[in-house]
């Protein structure tokens, strides 16, 4: 009985760690894309005529 509980909890813990790592990677990727897009927009700013 205790082994079933241990196996269930270890699986849940591993899934939590994997989910956390995926969230960190996605967050870093979105941040980098945002920085690149912002830099590109600043580069195009000189072409805007008001």
C-alpha cells in the first residue's frame, strides 16, 4: 500500500517539475521575442511621419 502511494506521489512531483521547466522555457522565449520585436519597432520609428 505504501509503495503505491510513494509511486503516485513521485509521479506527481515529476510532472510538477516538468511543468515548471516548460513554463520557464516558454516565458524566456516570449521575453526574447518581445525584446526583438521592440528593437525592430524602434528601428522603424524613424520612418513614421506625423
